């Protein structure tokens, strides 16, 4: 029996940790009694939603690949590219390779 491989790819929206730098303004009372506004440069790490292309390649029997496609519509890959995952293993433990999420656009390509 020949094994088939299918790549699921598309654009997803996911959280990414980014570094943001901005100027924080604050008031300070000088030694001569006058209040003056100062600026301080602040760098913080935040989570931001970004769009990016991702791909997961699954191989196995045609029946397992068909079931994987149904499951893959609700899961997005953890990494940008996940290659050569057995369909049987993906069906049992999808959380090892993907996380819950929605695709912006979803495509399938037989390799």
C-alpha cells in the first residue's frame, strides 16, 4: 500500500510576542518649585496579533488524510512549517503539532 502526502497551508492569525518602545510622559516638580513635563523612553514586551503563512504536511493512507483534513480546519500549526507528520499520530494527538485556532484562508496541496 502506497502512502500519500498532503500539505495543508494558508494564512492564520496568531499571537506573537513583540517588543514595543514608546515615550512615557510624566510631570515632575523642580527644585525651584515649577512643575515640568519630562519624557522617558520605555521598552515593554507585549502580545500582538499578526497574520502569517503556515504549513503542515501529513502523510498516510487516503482515509486517514481525509480525517486529518476535517480535523485541520479547527487547528493551526504551532510552528511556521511542520513537515512529514504521520496522519495516524496527528489524529490521536493533534495538540503535539497544532493548537486551536481559525484559518484566514485554508488550502490543500497534494505532494
